[in-house]
């Protein structure tokens, strides 16, 4: 699979795409599961830990990652089906103000993230070649299905970097 071109996504989302150097995206997504699981389970004894007042807890970060996995995946599905309707952006902080991950355990959140990712892997693994390059508009910016798929993994990796750098 070819990597997304710079014209396949917004400048803002380039940071996610750039965190995925692999050509074999789906294999990289599968391999990432163990890395993500281990990174979060390192906080099993402190899932409510936040690195500073007002910052997300470990559980909130994982909940946000799952929400974003769903949003990016839906966008990719929408565009892959050649629907010409533009899609809105989303403001993560507004979403988090109305998200309650406190009833979840950390293992529950990991299982949910894995389930959502597994659905995306199944669907992406059967996507026709022509669909990968379909373009749509999200938040006023043009994007391809290919770029959105790379953003799924890149967003995950961006948050794992934050987890290592700020939460440990």
C-alpha cells in the first residue's frame, strides 16, 4: 500500500500520518495492539492518574483514543462509500466534557478500543483498491480514505508518546 501524499490530508493531520512510516499499514495496526496494551497496563495501579491538574487521566486518554478511532473510522467509511456530503470536524475537549469513563475499568477500556480497531481492520482489509483514494471533505479540509486510515494508527501513537513523556 502506498503512503498518503501531503495533498491527501490537512497540515494539522500530517503529524499523525508522519508517525506511521510503515508501508504495510494493516500489519502495523495489528502489531500496535500489544504495544498499546502494555503501555496502558503499566498504569493498572493508577488508572485515574493525570500528569497535571485539569489534564486527562489515563482512562480518559484511552477513552478519547476510542472515541477518535470511531470518528476517524466513520469518516473513512463515509468517504469510501463515495458520499459527497461534507462531514463536520469535532472538538475533542467539548466531547471530553460530556464523556464519563469513570464506570470503566482500564481493562474494559482496552477491550473496547481493541474491538473498535478490530472492526476497522476487518473492514479495511476488504476495501477495494479504488476506495483508498476517494476524497471527501471533513471540517472544511479535503482528505482521502488512505490518509484517514493512517491517521487511525498515527493518533494512537501520538497519545502513546504523551503517555510515555508526561504520565510516567
